[in-house]
C-alpha cells in the first residue's frame, strides 16, 4: 500500500485512498479556509460557475527521498470569459538580462542579497471581479445549493498572477 502512496494521483478519488494524500488535502483546505479564500453564496442568474480540481505532486530532496506531498486546489480558469470573469491578466516578469545585471552589481559592490519564498503566493491576491466556483472535492462545509464565491485568487485563474503582483 505504501508503494502506491509514492505515485502522484491524477484525481481526488485516487488520492483519498491513501492517508498521506488525505492529510495533505486537509492541510491545504485548512490553509484556504484560514486565508478566507471564499465565502459561500447562491449563484446569481447572470453568472457561470467555474470548476476546480486537485493537482498532486511529490517533492523530492536532492538525494531522491521524499521531502513532502503537495496538494493544490486549481481553478479551471480556462472557462473564464474575458470582460466578465476577468479584465486584466498582465503581470510583469523580470528578464534574465536584468537579473544578471543586478547580480553583477551586487557582486561588484558587495551588496547583501536575500531570497524570499511565500507559500501559496497566488492565494494572497484579492479578487476584484465576482468569480464563482463549484465546491472542491473533499470540502464538506458548503451547504447544498450554494457555491464558493472567491474572495482571493486561486492558481489557474486568468487574473491570479496580476492580483498577486498587485498585492506584493
């Protein structure tokens, strides 16, 4: 049984068969809820609900042993309609030549460099548009007939990177 827990599941139903993935899913749901990623709401008649899915990944250490199991809830943003579900998607990206220039300057002038990692970065971006999503598999707190009205960006949304950059 533990041999199969080292395989990345493709679906939620495959993942919940293994304790390590169930714990990881529950941890991610707790993070989403504590971040107030959504609120429950009735779907307005003029809105379309988007789907979501779980994506599973095993993170390995350099020596090949398992570092951790990762589960991420991803919105099916490919169903979003421009002008209705989102307006802007652009988020600036640094060019490699700019990064090389800054690293060269840091080396020349002995500048101290720091690295920053933010867990669940996209989940911190505040949504301006009203986006409604079906309740994620494994979430039992959504009452029947209601959906998730997203307050924060999720991975997969067209505007997620822009909203994260605006928050940063």
